[in-house]
C-alpha cells in the first residue's frame, strides 16, 4: 500500500509563477492520494486569484488558510509569524514545503519548532528566485544571503527550478551543505495544445506582474521604438496587475501609444495568448518562468530576455533571446513582425518541451525528495 503524506505548502503571495507552481503540485499530490493544504498571504491577489482558490478548495483535505504576511521583514512580522505557526501546528504536516523567501523562512523555522515538540516534519525550500535576485555586494544582499546560510541548517532539502537558480545560490550563498536537486517546472498535457489566435489580434502580448523586475517598461519603450523604425504603430495587449500599473499607463500616454496599447486585468494565460500574434517576456530577472513554458507549449512565437533559466528552455544562442534592453527588443520585434513564419521556426519543438517540462515528471521528482527527506 502506498504511503500517503500530509503536505502543507507555505508561501506569501498567491500570484504569478509561485502560485501556478503550487497549484500544479497540489493537483498532482491530491491525485497521488496525499492530503494537501495551503498557507499563504490574505492581502495579495484579486478576483482572478479568488476564483482559482474557489476551484481548488474542495480538493484540499488540509484546506486553504490565508493570513496577512508582510513582504519585508519588520515588527508586523512577529504577529504574522505567530498566526502562521499556529495554523501550521494545527495541520500537523509530514512535509512542510516553503516557496519563495518568506514561505521558505516560515516553513523551515516552523518545521524546526514542530520538531522540538517531537513532530517529524520534512522541511523543504524552493527559492523560485526570491531573495536570490538581490545584489550580493549590497548591505541588503549580504543580510539575506547571510540569513540563507544560517537557514540551511534548518533545511532538509533545497529544490531548484533551474540550473541558473542553483548556480546563483552557490555563487551568492555558498555550496549547499544539504541535499539539493533540480526539478524543472512542468505543464499539464492539455497545455501542449495550440491556441487559436483571435480575429483582429494585437501584434504583441505582455502578460505578467506589473513591476519593473518583469520589464513592462522595457516592453512599452520597445513598442514605441519598433513602431517608429517600421513606420507604422504596433499594437499590444498588456495583461496583469500590480502596484506599478499606474506608472505604465502614464508611460503609454507619454509615448503617444494610448490608441495602440490595451491594458487588461489578470486572466488565464491561454485566454490571453489568443489576444496577440506573438508574446514578449522582457524580464530583468527570472528563475524558471511558467509563462515562457506555457506560451511555447501553446505554439506562440516568443521574444524573451536571456535571464535566469530562460536560456535552459530555448538553448544557449537561440535567436529568440535578447538582453533586457528596449533598443535590442525593438530590433527583434521588427524581425519577428517582418516574417512571422520564419520566426516561428526558431522556437523549441513541442516533443522536446514535453519530455523536459511535463507536470508528471515534476511531481514525481518532488515526491521523491519528500520521502528522501523523511527517511534521513
């Protein structure tokens, strides 16, 4: 008889790639017979995320528990941490899996506290970029990487989503003194079906969080430059939400693009893919972004920055990769727009993507890490 586990996923913000990763994992883990729960922040996310939680709740035996969690460390953290600990304590997990910097800190600290009270808990941490994006030469970076080195002693296994992320950890934090493994993000089989482009689709799509780290400002500047070079305006749809959204509205106005750029709230990725001919991922930093995998699996031609784990998807030297620079992006937009059929041929092949980035592969490797941590 298969051994079933009580698994709790802890993370701060239920938006973007981390939330997508947790949703996929919980779905696979429930299908494998495990009891699964989620603990995350209650102050982030909107209507779209609420609908996702609603769709998940009946399948999660340990429930969905939302409580305020600050993004940055501060005095408010003490009350937040205590509330989160009490929730986790009541759930009695066998596995406590933290995602992102805050989720990772909580999972490892609270898992260790549970061990003091003689509970056997496996403590796993997936950085998902998180604090690894900080510059190691700054005071903030030195603080976070010092904390990461300290927290390693409370960690049973590190799970990296890209080789880039693992190498960044080694460079900024140090060689992990604990078991660690690389497990790529994975997609469901249905996500490898092509998406049909809508009638009167825009030329380019941006979808993601509206913050500078993800490069919406680079996208807007490049759109203006490329339109000027081509002698005709390019149209775009920008899908997402975030604190910096008003600034991007103002940037579009300033560059005279208001008639050519449409802003839409968060929506399912495949629904957004139908709104444009091509997609741009202009991030300044990434770990292993789901949106790149989702778009390629759906058959969308893409321009992406060569940051984080993105080159691991395309292959080093792919003509689809650029630096996070408006001028370079504008030039590539002109190339892709000028001959869409030729540009489509440089995208990775579907069979190769399926073999490396399947959700079933991801879930099996992570389950293996759980049992290994419990059997230490």
